[in-house]
């Protein structure tokens, strides 16, 4: 697959969606807030300007998810 230029903010939003999904999977009791968080994050991914006005390259959505999963696999730097 050829290299695609995926905007960093789109990948960050996908990371947020993945985190919301993980939180929903772990939630005990009423998952309403986590479900809303997941729906909102996925809506922001789908409404991102990167997708607007053109057909995305083949595999672009899969690449966004792959990049987000890779970012989740790396521990976040500690705040000093």
C-alpha cells in the first residue's frame, strides 16, 4: 500500500474513539456516558475534513485505525 498522509488530529480523534470503546467494554452498571462518548468520537472521525469532498484513498480508514492502535501501544510520556 502506498504511503498516505493522514492528519494527526484525525488519528488523535480515532485514539479517543478507541479509548472510549475500551472504557465502554470495562464499564459496570450504566454505560450511557461511555456510549455517548464513543458515538461522539466516532461522529467526529466520520465528519473530519479529510474525508470531505473526495473519495478517500483505498484503505485510508483502516490506516487511520492502524495508526491509532499503534499510538495506543506506546505509553504516553509522563507529565513533568
